[in-house]
């Protein structure tokens, strides 16, 4: 079983391949920065119809400045260009014209194209191309060190309601600046989806711990983040985001230019393969493909290659033993130690809130994690988490009933030998992890050789 999950962005290249992609993809991403309400609704409908077991991440655009619909424009070094709402390089957002100053450097398309501003007026900006390239519609614009008051726009709040109405499993918040942005979104969501905070601004890195604690999951959005902090600083910051997320028990997704060469080629570059493997070694929960599956020429090949790279790298992932912050974490850590010393084939987790599953998953155990939960929505959300396979079950009323349920599912899977069962007592409030048991399935009826701790 592959334990690091795959997220794939749906787009024109992959619309007719959803069923084939779902053999490898755990979560499909729908980017609300593109399309209209009807096209977005159709994307979600197709996923639900053709990949009913897959989860859905809906990504909000955030305060992202973008080029308008300009088609294809080739820019040469030294060329004079015009930004305006009506002509040249079209940009409609008035924030752009109020933010740039003479002498500013505008970065477009993840920093591949640089333009120095020579003149600014109320609704026009003129500049000279420093780094040339081909510019196409809807590419992102970055203005380094631009300070925003909030990463959540009024448009985001409107789209958030649309995402909830479509029953998204996760909502991605772009350009999060502080924990307050996350709290504001969660007040609207009211537990109906997990909030994924995308770390892509310098301010977010400065407020990293508070943002992660407030979020349900985190994304290392390397495109804009690299532009914001400088590419030379990106490897260290990526590692910091991943390690902090794991320590705090939040799933973390790696994104942007994962297998970018496969937008045009049927095989990845060697450097991309090494990058993916290193991300797996660092312990990311999931890796996301963007243009590779949304608009690339080889979406299915890209997903297959990512699957192959991950599976060949996962046996190098080391289990972690963070210092327990309380009894619940200590019990989860004990389940890992017990599974290792007993050479258990499986760790069975029963959870109502998801917290027990997250506590075990962040330790990156060698044994697969089978998660039993009575909540079908939670089961879909846990698909994002490292090493977890979920099964929806009827909620047990006692520990004995819970153990019997775990044994039943192990036998259905044909598991032999010992398994570790870890959970919260069903008779107490959700969120606790206070029960652990070593169970030998080879004994008659599975009852004679059980050890309870």
C-alpha cells in the first residue's frame, strides 16, 4: 500500500481520464481561480460520478493578482510593455495599480518573467522587460514585499459558500497571512470541511506555528513562496513547514512544479525524481500535481510516475518519536513501539473525531494504519493523511464491541499474526486516545492471546 497520498488537479487535460486517474489519485483538486460556477459544478459532479471513493479539495484564489485573457504574448528583453484594464497586458484588479511604484520589479508566472516599472498612473503601469519569456492568460503576478491586511478576500468568502454547497472535503485558503485568516474561514465553514492553509507568503512563514495550529492541514505552495522568499531559501523553509506540521500533528501537502517537465514530456527530469523522493523522506502526507494533470500532455503518465517514485522511496521513511504533549500522544507513541516490537502486521485505529488517527499517522509507523470510523465525512477527509486507509463502520458502544469490530475487519482483509488496536473509549467524549491492545489473530477466535495495556 502506498502511504504518501497523491493529489491531482483536474483540468481540460484530465476531464476524460478521471476514472483511470482514480486508481492512483486519493484527492482531486478543483481550482476555483479558473472557470465559472457552471464549469466548477460540472467538475465536482464528474469526480463524484466517476471516482466516488476519491476526496475533493476546492482551492480558493485568495488575493492573487493575475494577468487577464491575453492569449499568448512573447516578451523580449528590453521591450516596453503596458499594463492596463483594457489593453496591453490586461490586469483588472485595482490593487495592482495602487501597489506598484516606479522602480518596482513585477514578477510574472512564478518569477520566470521580470518587468521593471518605469511609470505609474491611476489605471496604467508601464515597464521594461528584464527577463524575457512567453506570457499566457491567467498567469500569476507577484510584487515582492507587498503587505496585505488579509489573505481572505470578499470573493473568497463568496466562493467558500459555493465550495460548501458542493460538499468539498477540504477548502484550500490561498495566501494565508495569519491564524486570523484561518479562524475567519472556519467560522463560515462550521466543521463542514477541513481547512488547508497554503503557505506562500513571507508573512505566513513568520506566523507559521500559529497558522498550523489553527488549520486542519497545510500546503507548501512552492510557486509563490519561492518568489516571495527567494528560491535559495525555499529548501530550508520547505523542510521547516513539513517538520513543524508533523510535530503539531497536521497533514502537510507538497505542491508546485513536482513533475513540471511532464507537462510536455512523457518522462520526468532526474532532478524532479530526486526532489519527489526527498520530499517523501522528509515525511510529507501528500504530493500534489498541478499543470501536469490540469493542462499537460501526459496527465496519466505523470500520476503513474509519481506513484512509482513514491512507492520506491517509502521504505526509507523513518518513524518519528516527538515528545508527547500529553497522555493521548503518549498512548499513540506506545502503539508504534508495540507494533515494532511485536512485528504487528497492522495498526487498527478507531476514531470519532480523527484525532487518534492523526496522532498515529504523524509518527510514520512501518505498519499500515486501518482506520475505522462511524463518520463517512471524516473517512473521506482522512484519505489525505499518511498511511491511513479508512473504513466506515457502525459506532461501537463499548471497548469490547470496538475490539470485536477491529478483529472482524482484520479477518476480512486476511490479516494474520498480531495487530495493535488503539482508540479512545467509545463511552467517553470524542478526541481522546486512551486505549491500546495487542491482539493475536492466529489464536482460536482471536481471544486467547490478547494483551491489554
